[in-house]
């Protein structure tokens, strides 16, 4: 069993049930479809965490299914921005405490607004990064929304 990450400890404190799945990873294959295959789940159940910057609100985070693309216009509207853009990968660790391929919506260095794709509702399980490459957390979609204090919206296509 892998050591508990900050994300795992947050779920423990909230008494939210989850399972941790470890997998072999490599730098060239950190995409959600590859991770889904390695942990035996559909790409639509892998929720990837993306970090953006809004022109009015600053840094924000989103979680969307691994088989979908982020709808930047929808994110801008729901977050109260005119436009949003992805932060550069070099900024990830400074902003979140996590590196590319290991960004979790839980346990971020600073609490940013989190927007979660509404397709998470009713999914069991969904999978998010545990905050480390090669480690995924499986939990109920409703529990993820609760644990992250997320705002739901139609933010992917």
C-alpha cells in the first residue's frame, strides 16, 4: 500500500470512503486515457484536474472527464471571468504544490475556486489523482463534490 497523500488524509478526516490504486507511469504517458487503462476504469470516470487563470478572478481549478475537452468559454462564464486560460506547466507546482500528472483537486497549497463538470453526478466510482504520479483515488462522484466544495457546471464538451 502506498503512503497516504494529503488528498487521502483530507478524505479520511471527512470520513469519505475511497480506494487507492497504484499504477506504473512514465513521463510520456500521463494522459487520462492511459491512466484509465492502467487502473481499469473508463476514461469518462477519470477526472483530470486543470489549473487556469481568469482575467478577473485569478487562479481557479477545474475537473473534467478524461475523455472530454475543457470548454474555456463555459468556465469563464461560470467563474465570472471574461476569459480564462491554462496556466503554464512551469507554474503548477508553485501554485498547487503538485506537478503535472499528479495534480489533485484535494490538498492544494492554496484554496482556489474549483469547478467540477456536472457529469460527475451519479458516477460511482470516479477517479482523481491522489496528488502523486502513479496514484489514483476512486470515490463516489457525490463525495468528490462534497470533499472539494466544488461548483458544478457544464464545463466540458
